C-alpha cells in the first residue's frame, strides 16, 4: 500500500507534495520521493528511505523547482526494502522526462515483465510499477495520452496512478477502482491525492473522487476528463481501506471513514454483544472509533485501557532472551486501574496472524482482567490480498487455518466475536458501492499470475 | 525534565537501561545516554542526540559491558541542545570513574558554579548537573557516600539522582522530593527509574518509591538505606507530574496517574459542567483520561473528535507563508462527523501560551462545531517552574497576563473552565502528599538565584 | 578515463577487485563499484562516490559473494558526478543478470541513444556506457557472445569493456585499441585489468595485452579467444596513456611506462636543452621520470625543487579573496634552497590550460629563481580528446589559441620548450605500435557526432 | 607529535587557521580542531576526527567567528584515538573562556594529574594537555600571564603551547625547546605556527623562531615578550624534527630542513659509500633529499626506483590471508626498469621496527635487483622518545635489540649503513644549537615518571 500525490499549477509544488505525503504517511513508511517539473519541463527528483519528515531537507526544496509534480510514500514490505524500489519511477523516453507514482499491485506484472525482458527491456528495480513505465515508453502511439492508454490496457490488478509527462499531469484509476484517488483544487492549481486528509492539510478543497476506470489530464491546473480506460469498469473498492487502512478523518469511496468505523463498531456490538462486561476499550489507535460505536450500542462503558507508546522507532534493538520482554509491551501498556478485576471487551479492527493479539491478551490478563472478550470489527481474514494490501500468505493467516473456537483458545480469550461479512458491507455503505472483499470472502475479482523466480541484483 | 534509570547486579545492564529509557522517552527526547560499569570497575559510555531508538545500535551494546549502569533521557530545551549537555555526566576523580544522571533543576546552580569556577574548576557543559559532579570530586570526605552527602548539602532545588562510583550505585532525592524516583527488583538485581512504567517494561517489580531526602546505596543488588539528606525533608511533590508529565500507566507519588487524571476530569466536570453539550472529547493523548472522567460525571457523550498524526517528526520543513498551513494541522486533524453541527466540550490538561489551543479551536470550528467549550483539568498557569518543567517565562504565560474572560475571547471559545487549585489537589491525593503547585499558585518552595551571563564556548 | 577489472574463478573476487581498483585509482577518483556473481549466478553490487578506500567496508565484502566479478573506478568529470553514473552498469535482461564496466568514450553515443529512445528504451543515467547495455539487451541474437558482438558493432569510439553475463566474463577492446586492457593469471583464475600495476598488486602474472578488436570469453578461469570485432582493426593506441595517464610501474601497449617517460625526457633535453641551467626538477610526481631523462642527457643536476602536499583532499574550503592564497600553493611548495638564485629547468609532462603552470612559475620565481625554463615532454595540445581523456574544449586549450612565444610570455618563463610530435612518438615506441595523437596533431581516427540536448532528471 | 597554530588580529582567523593546519597536516592526521574568539570575547569550537580537509565545512567557518584563534592537528597514536582527546582543549574558568593547543609530551603528567585528582579535579580526556588547563584554572595568581607561568612551572617535558584567554594569545615553549614554534606577521596580525611552511601557505612573513623558555603575549596583533619561563633554559632541540618530522620546505631550529637533509645524505655517502652501485634512490618522499645528497657525494646515479601510491587511504580492508598481499605493496611499487639487474642503493631516513623496510627490500629484490644496499641517514634508534615522537617501546625497536649485522641479515640487504651520531649532529648544525638525541644516544634530558594505570571511561 502506498500514498500518492499529483500537482499541477501549484507554486512550490515540492513543499505541497511534502505536506501531502506527511498526511499520507500512514499509507507507507518505507521510503518516499518527490519529482517536480519546472517551467522549462526539466524534472527534479529527491527520494530516500524512511519517513517523509526525515528524508527531505531544506536544500532539497531548493532543488525541487517547479509547479508540477508527483509524490509517493511507499509501504514497508519485507525483503525488497531498497532505495531502487523507492518511487516515483523516473525515465527519459522519447516523450521527454516521465515520472510515475503507483498505488496498488499489478496481478499480471510477472507475465508482462517477462514479455518486456524478452524484447530487450532492462529493469532497474523489482517494483511492478517499473513495468508500467516500460509499457508507456514502448508504446508506438503518437501522444502521451494514447501511450498511457495503451500501457494500462496491458496491465491488470490494482493501480491508482499519477504520471507526469513533461509538464502534463495524468491521473488514472484501474477499471475496478481498488484504490482511492481524489482530485482537489488548491488556488489556481490541482492536487490529486490518495485520501482527502492530504487535501485538508494543504488547504485544498475536494472536487471529486476518481471512480473505476477514470482517466484525467491536467495541464496548467486545467482538468480534462479523458475517455475511461477498460471496457466495462466494475466497482470493486477495497473494503479494507475503510476498515483499517485509511485515516479516520478522510472521506474514502464517498464515505466518511470515521462514520464507517463507528458503524462497524455498532454492528459488531449488535452481532456480538458482551453482556456483563464492565468496560470496553480499543486497541489504539486504529480501533478507537469502533470502540466508540460498540459502546454506544452495547451500553458498556467506554474506556482507555491501553496506552500506546508514541516513540516506538523503526529500529529496535532486540532484547536478549533473558529479558523475555514481549515486543507488544514496547508498543502498548495496560492501564491497570481500568482493567484490574474487570470483565473487559477489547475491540480491534481485524486479526491477521494473531501473535500481537495473543501478547495483548496476556498483558491485559497480567493487568488483572477477570474476563477478556475480544471483538473484531471485520470478518475472519481467510486469504491474501493480491491488490496491494500487505497481508501474509494463507499459511500465516490464523483464520485460514483454524476455527473461531480454536482461535479463541489460542488467544486465551473468554469470548471472540467477528463481525459478519454482511455486517461489514452494510456498515461500509455497499448499497451504493461495489466492494472487493476477497481477503474475507475468497471472491477475487482478478486472479493473479504466478511468481517469477528471478536472480536478483542486490545493490547498495 | 528528564528520565533516569539506575541498575545494579542486572546482567546486560545496557539493554535493560535501553528498554527503561524507551519507556521513559516521554520525559525527554533531546538526547540520551547510557553508562555501564563492568566487573573490573571500568565504565563505558554511549550517548547521542535524538530518540533512544535512534541513538543506540547493536555494536553499542557490545561496548557497553557490565551489570551496573545508569541511563538518562534529556528533555529538549531551546538553545542548549548540544551533545556536550547530554547525560550521564562522567568523570574520573580520585574515587575512580563516576557517572551521574540528574532529573530536576538546581535553583542555586549559578552561585555554586561561580564559587567552583573561582576555585579553578573547569566546566565542559552548561548543564547544572555538572556542578554536582564537581562538588563530589572536590569533597574532602573519605567515602563516596560522604562525598555525595557533602555535595548535595550544597545544592538547592530539584534533584533526583542516580550515581555510580565504581560499581556502587547511589540514588538520591532532594529534601522536597520534587521529582519521582522508584526502586524495583529485577531478578537478583535492582533497578531505579523515574517512573514505574520503566519497571513494567523490563519486567521488574516495584519495591518502593523514594521519598523526600531519601539516600540509598546499592552494591551488587543489595540495597542499604543511608541517613536522609537535608535537615527536615518537607514533601513538595510536583503536581504537574500527575497532571501532564508522567505516563498514565505509571504510579507516581503513590498515585496511579491514570486514576488521578480521571478524577481531575470528574472534578472538572463538577466545577465546570457544560450543560447542553452534545459530545466531549480530549486533545489526544495527554488529556484522554480527563475526558473519560469528564464524561462520567457530566453525562456528555465521550467521543474521539481529534486524530493525532503519529508520524510528526522532530524536523519539519516549514511551509512557505503562501501555504499558511497552521502547524496544528500537521499534528491534529478534526473528525468532521463528530464535530459538525455539534456543541462540543474539548478537554485539555492545561493551557500554557494558548497558541496551540487557539489553532485547535479554529480547526474545530472549521470542522463545523456549533459551540466550543474548552475545559482545562488544571488551574491557570501563572508562573514559571524553577524545578525542572520547561515552562516559558511569565511574559509568555497567557494566564499570567490575561483574565479568564480575555483568554476565552482570545481562544474564540464559547466558554472556558479551569479546574480550581483545590480541585486539582484533591484529585491528586494531597491528603497524603504535600505538593508543589508553584506554577499555579505562586507559592515557590525555594526561590531561585539570578542568571549567570557567561561567554559560552559553542562546540560541534 | 577509468580503470576496470574483470575476474573469473578467483575466490573472494570482491577483495581482489578492490585491490585491483586500489592500484588503478589514478585512472578515476570520482566513484567506484564492484559487481560479483556467486555460484548460483546471482549478482551483487556495491558502489559509491569517492575513493576506493573510502567506499568499501568489511560488510560490503560479506555481501559481495562470488568468484566472478568486475570492478570500475570512474574519473571525475564536471557536472555529471552523480551516483547514477557510477559503474558497473547492471541490468536483468533475458540472458540473466548482466554487468558491464567501460573504459573509454563512445563517439556515436548520442545517435545510438536517440535511436534506442525512439524505440522505447528508458535510460537511468547520462553515461554512454548504458547505451551498450541496452544494445546487448535488445539484440535478437541467440547467445550472449552474439549479442555482445552485435551490440559493439553498432558503437564507435573507444571502449575497453569487461562484461559478465551470468557467470561468464567477456573482455572486449574496440577496433582501434584506444584504451589498454591486459589479461593475467591469478592461481586457477583469470584477471583482466586496465594496467599491469593491478596485476602486480594482487600477485597475478601477465598473460598478454589485448589488442585492437580483441574479444575474449572466460568461463571458470578458462580463456577462449573469440573472433575479432570490427572488420579491420587498426591500432590507434592513445599516446597520452604513456605520456601522462598510466602509472609509471605499468607496462602499457607493450611498453614500460617508466622507460617511455625517461626517453621522453631524454629527447626533450636533446630537442630543447637548457644550456647554463643550474638545476632541473620535475613537477611531481607525474613528470618525475621525464626529469630523470632530461638530467641524463643535458647533464644538468637533477633536484627536488617542489614538494607535493600529500594531504590535499578532494574538498577544499575556498579561502576568501582577502587571503589571496593561490590554490597551487596548497598543492606544491617550493624548496627555496634548491631554487634561490638559480637558473632552473622545470620539467612537466604536458600543458593544458596553463593556469596551474602559471601559478607554479610565479611560486618558483617567488622562491628566488634567477631564470625559469619550462620543458614539456609532449607537444602542444591543440584539440580535445573524443576517446576518453577529459581534456577541455578547444577554447580553453592554451596551445590551440596562442603561439609558443605568447604562451611563454603568459607563463612568465625565460624559455619554453615542447617535445616534438616525432620525438614523442619515437620515445613511445611507435615503430611497433600505431598511436592516436589526435589531441596533439588534429588527426582524429573517428569524428564524433553532435551533442544531444536533453532535459535531465537530477536525482539525489 | 602535533601541529599548532595561533592567531591574533587576523580577520577570518578560522580560515587562516584551517590553511595553516593544512600545511601542518604531516604533523598529525588523527584529529584537528579550531577555536576562535570573536569581538565580544566569546569563543567557538569545531573539531573532528580525520584530516583537516575532511573535518571542516563551509558552515563551520560561519560559526567560527573572530580574529583571534588557535588550531591543532593531532598525531595518530594507537588506542586513544577518540574525539575526547582532540584539541584544542577548551574550558570556562574564572579568567573567562580559555583554549589551549599543545605540541609535545609532558614527562610528569601522571604525577601532576594524580595530585590534581586528589584535589578534586575532573578529567574529561586522557590527554596530558588537559593537565595544563587545570593548572592554569587552579592558579591563585591574579593575571592570566601569572597563571600560565605558575602552571608551566609545575610541568616537565616537551611543550610548545598556544593559549587564548579571552582575546589574548599566549605562546610558550618549554625550557629545553624540544618542539619548534615560529612567529610570523600576517597583515596587521600575528600568526604562530609549528613550522614556517604554514606561514608560507597563508602568505605570512617570519618574525622569529621562539627559543627555549620563550613566553610571548599577543594582544590585537601586538607582540610583547614576557620573561622566560624556567630558571635556566638549556637548548635541547629535537634532532628528529630535522631528520624526519618537519616538512622539507620549512625552516626549523634556524635550519633549512631541506639543506639539513641533503647534508645528512652527503655525510651518509661519505661514511658509507656504496662502491660499485649502479643507482641510488630514496624511499619516497621522506628520504628524497637525502638521496640527492648521497648521489652528489657518491657519484652514484640518482633515480626514482619506488613509486608511492598517493591514494592510500586511512582505512584499508585487509585482504584475506589467501591473497597474501604485503601491505608495503599497497603503498609502494618498484620501477622494474630502474632496478632489474642493478646493484641499488636505497636511502631511507631512519629504521624503527624494520618490518616495512624488510617488505621493501623483498619487493626490490623481486623487481630483479642484483644487490641491495640500504643506507639510513640517522643512527640506530635505541630508545623511545618521551618528548612527543611516537616511537614504540624498546622491545619493538630493532636497533635496541640487534646488532647492525643481525639487522642486515633480517632485512636481507647486501650491506647496511647507518649515519653516525656525530655525522647527524654535524649535518643538523649542532655547532649553533643544542639538540636532544636521546632516542639515538640514550642521553635523556629529562627522565619520565611512571605510568598511571587508570580505569578509563570510553565514550562514543
């Protein structure tokens, strides 16, 4: 998962992109980059590993000249965390300097890459986004618009893209609209962003959200809608964006994320009440709103039972075994006064492997809880995501391998309740929107192709 | 303000100190350091600027050999943020290698330093803690215990100290007990720490909290109480530790911080209810517990109205004026669904300059609040702290210069309520404990001496 | 100009490459890189800006696994000193992982690049070496040998290449043989290097020097000669390698560099004696051997008149104008005792812009020289090099714009003597070898194509 | 050994100090530092590990404000290479900000330090120079002049000092004058430096060299001679400065270093001719001048037989044993043409452990030398230096443990000749100057006290 930003006719585009990426930091903490295009059409790139606030420095902004630009914050996925994979991707092709930032995951990247390599294409990264750049560069079409259209016709999966060719900004969303992308106005200019919270931070106003298959061209702040890509766009919005990924103060897929999460909590309480419980609290901060909704409906008293340590860094020296300090204790501390002697309801957004939750439950019991009732505001995750969420393989997904009873026993909880698929979709507003819920339901809109085993070049 | 750790007979003391400092990170983010003492009595030091998790690396722990040690996390105060001021202070004196970590602020540091300099002492830092090291080194007393006793008899103000002389650990608290220091057991060893949350993280159990004037010697994990320092210790515990500074999951001055904060919220609701309000929410995360208490007593619905950005880094590129993005927007985002059209109660722990709160109120109004009622869970701050809290000078303290009505007008709130001094002290449990509340009441237990204007040597 | 290394069947190839690059450091100080290929055919890359000894660290060698590899040390040329241009170039193409290191300069890079871009190729660097990688990747030929052959048939100019495709090492020299490349044996393995001094340092023995058009394949230390590239290789060895570039302890183009330089000095003395001079000394260290030869023939006493500062770093803080310290004084100091009151002969290898020499002459006069006679062991440089030597444009070449008399006047010397073209070639041994002497004679073996004005992407 | 600089009334003193340290870099490569004092008397410090050219950056010079200053380049000695030992030492004492840079070695540092520690002094470094700072700070004398005089009366050994107290610069040389210090004029200001080459580089003119016991005060560029320190100064100039340490273009102890080294070479040829030798060459660059002198007197042809690699960095990845590359090959390469089949005379300045020379001789033989005759332009080193030269202990000194015949056999030379003590002193001009030649003769002017075994605090 990633956060992307696109800008046209926005003075000091680099600083605005920086602020926008700051707001989208929750979508990707591995690396970040900004490309700007100046008045002459020359482009400037700065990127680095780590958090937005640590990567860019004042001198970078002096270099990053221009009122057109794109930005990208990349999610940390194991193994390929190298600068070569940091975006935006840049290239000089016959259309001039091109830059591209991609949110999502292609399902046929391997096959397309194999075909490109067979034709002599050279890849610098293991990112699937570079595939799109090659397809654009190789298109024989006459205009950048046509080149991009031809390129995206060859790829499948999830892609929300911002692209600059020279000084023109293009925004594209795949025909299923898996990932969000919104368009806003900032002064005389245009800003595209993964979520509305980025618009809020820079003071832009929302124009509209791009839907499945939408393709837009922006020149000097003037937006022109281009014909849709894909033959028949079918909405398959990622429901997990609303459940977990997006920021609660964003509006995503036409829904207030905050409102959806409260409703998830309410429906969770309705489906799985916890009669007799003394208090309900969230695993902060992702489940905060769900706990509010749960408390509303259940009448159980809302509390803060876990304190989150805000200073958990990205690097952590592992304590020796002798210390046996669970990692979960570094991240959360229980509030004994809230917990001791009580029957507590713990609300979390979802359950993946179960290891963190197991540690949390132990910690809560250690703080004296009489009973621990775990409530999850989404259904059991039974399959991986092929469209950009970094879920582990089926082997590691606890709900793909164990029954709810077994999971409850493993976690050591007195009761365990998952929100139903229908409940989740109802809360997410599916009346109006078609959602992808493959990781919960196994109904994959697009089947992925196989993995390419390639001999990597690791570089420093 | 700072966080300190002391260890004796704790294998791999450096890692334990590291974990402890991790837990105390909220007490100081400017710099951190660890000193260990190995079996031969040789000491090892590593320190750096920034967060604990960024400073120490695996190779440091290989260097930091020993089962005795102290650690320090320093608060960021403007101007003197240089590595020379990072603690622990270390020195080789005739008693051998000495290391000292200090939480608090001396009120007669200038006078003592002037006297020491007149006698030929050389200072390497502008920290007042170095004064204590000099006093120990210059004492003609025969034993480290007597040297420390003589040294602390010459200083005034707030000091909780952990000191190693060779392999012996000393813990000292000033006769007023301004700053907390607790003693715990970890296996066969002893751990001293500013707050109990550090004990919790490393898996230690609380032995007791050190009181005003307490002086303790720890050799190879064996604690020996030494006669108190100071003629007549009088408890003047810093109430602001409970109001704001300490972590809610700590027990400080015999009180659960969480419990105190809820009670502050309850009393605040009793003193300043907000009849007709639709929702109450906190300025996260410091006021979270107060909002819970407020909701309990007032019956107003508890909500999450502000989202805190967890990725706010320490360095932030200032946006140009043209962007006019308030800094407050980087840190917090309002949840429109909670706020729009509502009469809201915002609970915060305290009000210092008022600038951040003014920005928050504007933001909340911008999100559509019909009415904004600000409630502060402590009295107006009318004076600076001389004992270690980094409050600004009287000029900058809004409550020192304006009436409550004027403040309400400045902030743009519909109503403003401060908890009374009596209310705060009652919540803090003053029945049992004597508190310092000078910044609220102007009753300073010790008057500070004047400032020394010295020609600094700035070093890189 | 650059230094390159190739290795096959050499255990711990990275360390050997490192040592070899150390020996070739004089050929390029801007950046360096090493690629190794391990037993499984996976390749590993480490590269960086600066000197070989500063770039690589012990952990790099743990990463750089394998017994096959190539290395590159890049010359510092203004403007494009960025990591993106550091070599080796690496790519994953359909033949597997490919790595390439290039010494020399292509004369038709612009045209070839333009054609490649028109076909959709994407360039990551502004280096002409990347062109060759693209040509190999796009070749439809069946084998790496045929692909490389097809690729080099499309490029013109100077290129000595070491290439790995999987675990096979290829060495290629352009049909004019502008740049040197030697082949040596190291244990059971093979080492290719720009100069024999690299073989000496790692303890390898010279097998032979590769001539114009030579193409060699090395698999597991077994060398196989492939048919020559180019229709009719014509030797155009770069005479400037012998005059200036190569290390004196190398054997280049079949000649001992040391021997050639002495002979250049002898012929210089014969052509331009300095009757009445008291001492002769070199501009250290490049002209040391020439001064020895000059002294031998002229009978003038050989001396050390200039001390070179060995600690001149790459970064130097410019003194303010007020100090008016000539940069030449940072690099050289005159030995007054040798110079004062004397008529001195200063021997240098060549004269490019004349600015450094002018500073030197002033300094020597300032040290009390009665007369200064400058002798240059090569002819006037009247044109730029298109084959890899970083000479400036014609505008900046003093001998392209002024007569010898004018130059002497500008430099402030009492007499000025340049070695003749015939003299230089005779010393260089041209009886046996065809040389390129275009920068002296204007006889360019290959005319370069025009410059491509492209909109660059600058990256950090 | 170290290089020091002092400045008064020199605009932009930091840049001048930087240039001066650049010129003195040969005297110390471990660390360097600059302190300046601005118009208000505030001092500014920047220091770091490594070479002068790598430590200081443009922003440092903006910080290092002032026209008064001192600088220091520290020699690399094993074990204590830490930033804490980098000079200048700085302190705030009752006289104001004090900075001190020291060249030399105290012989009673241990005893003085022990006494200071007993009185409560705290040491931050293991450098003996800090002792002097403490003595100044503790003096009860009324003026800085008297304080410095009292301080240096308590120390023994070698010390050339530059000190600033506020804006006044003091220069002091110990009563034996072991280490050089010269005074020069630069515009309206004064510059003190270890060698005249620093004066040359910044464009200053020599006023005079400070002699044994000299004590000078400089205020705003006005020099005032103060009464000598020490009862009866007796000249014991370090002869090794002339033999090896100083730069050949400096004038040290009233002698041109270049002239002395030639004379050492001449006398060496007279004492130990090499009849029948074909060529003579130096081990570059320290013995270059000696080889010139040797050639003059012996009539043997002067040559360049060894090429020194200018890119030998300070960090070097050790090749694995399998490579068995002698370190000497990294540093020097033999010129086969000069050596092969010849009887060669190799001139070096001195012989310490013999390991490098042994490697050199092997390399020269490997290059085909028929005979190798080693000539050393100083006598056998039989004892360590206690006054600042980093000679190893007696155990490691080859001439302290073996006869000349044994040494010749160990090195593998055909003949070995050391210059006699009388010859060396005659060349050094001892008619006029009293020299210390303790490391050659065992006649130590001052006996050192014992070593203090102290428990170190190692810091990062």
